[in-house]
C-alpha cells in the first residue's frame, strides 16, 4: 500500500494533468450533448405543437374527425353517382339519323328518320316525309329497339345506328 502512495506522489503532476484533460473532454462532450438535446427538444416541441399551436393529440383527433367526415362524404357521393347512373341510363344517349328520298320526283334527301333512344333502347323514332306541298312528321314509340307499330326500313336503320352507338359508349 505504501508503494502505491509513493507512485502517486512521484507521478502526481502527470496524474493531475491527465485527470484535468479527461475532465475537459467530459465537459466538451457534455456541452455537445446538451446542444443536440436542445435541437431535438425544439423539433419535438414543433412536432407535438403543430402549426396552429395545438398539441399532437388534438391534431390526431382532428385528423380522425376529418377522415370520418370524408368517409361520409364519399358514401354520399357514391349514392349520388348511382342515382346519376340510373338517370343517364334512362336519358337519350345517342341519336340515329337517316336521310332519304320519300318520293321519286323529289331530290336532296329531304325526308328523314330520327331515333332518340336511351341505353336500354327505349324512346321514340321520328319520321318526317317531305313533299312539295306538305311535310308530315310521324312519331312511333320504341321499346328495347322495337316498336308495336310497323317500322319502315329507314326507321329500322335509324334505330340500328342508335343501338350501335349505345353499345360503343
């Protein structure tokens, strides 16, 4: 034990110098760690505080509420979209027009057959017969691409054009 005290007395200045350097290094590392902690702490406060000053819990509750509102809105929009689909299916989507000469002595294809149908093939076919002294227009109801009334070749062509256009849409 005496030997240890003698070694310490002989090397005391070197030991004190070494311990002083170690204390300075520890103080420097403590200062660096303190600065890093402050930076992380500042970032954490910004994260948990949010841009409006609310804390993270309030922000998450607000986002959850917003998501619920958006889900409800999406359901409502889907219902409206289904209603619109039904309405579009029942509306006139395409027309078929065939021009022709109704009478041999007339030129320029002034007579016509016009079909106005929905996607199911329901609607009406209009035929206008142009003559020198008068023009007559006839309307015939159409259900699923056919009519209870007899259809002329031109009316059938107009209905066919409309049905083909509905298939492509």
